[in-house]
C-alpha cells in the first residue's frame, strides 16, 4: 500500500518499515508489489463493479519515455475522477484510439458523453465505431482527465522512469485501482465524512490483504 499509494521508492518503504520494527530488504518490497499488486487490484475492481458513472467519460493520453523511446499512456476517467482504463501503445493514431475505446467500453459499458481533446485520432475512431454524437471536445472540458494524470506523474518521477512498456502497463493497471480505492476527493466533502470514508477504505484494504 505504501509503495503504490504514495510516491515512494522501494528503499524509502524499507526505511519506513524499519522504523516500525520490520527488518526487510527493499527487494522484498519489490517482490511483494510484483506478486500481490495485481491480485489486490483485481479484488478492488470486483468490489467496485457498477460504482463508476457512465454519464460522462474523459479520455486523454500522456507521453511516457522508456529507454529513450516515446510511448503513449491512454487513460479514461469518469466525471468523478474514477480511473476506468489505462492502455499503453507506441503510436497515437486512429487504430490505437479505436482499440482503446473498444477495450474501455467492453469493460465498462457505453457512456452518454465522451470528452476528449482535439486529437484527430479520436474523431476518426469515433466515426468508425459510430459514436460521433457522443464526443465533446474543446476549451477546458477535459481538465478532469488532465488533473487525474498528476498522481501518475508523481509516481513516474519517484520510480525514475519505467524500463519497459510491459512494466508500465502492469504498474498502471494496479496503481489506478488502488488510487480509486483511496481517492475520496477530500475537497468536496466535510472533514467528518472524509474520515469515515478513509477508515472504511482502510478496513476494506486490510480485509483484501487478509484474504
């Protein structure tokens, strides 16, 4: 939880656990994340099925450099900030946009509105799928997705970039689910409600770990 939820390195997590009387090597933390990260994310995904909103989605892509090469991380979030899907590709063309859209809609259904930037690949993909009437773009309408990139960027800096595309895809798959689990949009609710939701999230996390 420490490593995935916060922008920490393996060695920093090792130091935090040492302070709590747990003596391990940082490579043990790496092993735990690789072995259990996807399993915990899968359980969280099961529990959150149907909880996201299909009123409006926001789609965007960010540049990620891996060994000097440019990759694209496509992301879909709903209007409440829930990360729905992440997909890594080498290209940012119509085929990649279409594949990402189909993958997201197969898993999460079809939204009423899909907000994007003005990338032509989106328009071309929307025309092929037949959902042009659902696209909304322009102005600051996609700020929700732009802001949702920030936790990922903090993690990217802490990890000193990614080594392979497979590593990136694997990491974002469980990072997004664990982020969803602990993200309560604190600025939109009072202190008491936030504390209740935070406690409930921790209790559910410990239940997932115990199982």
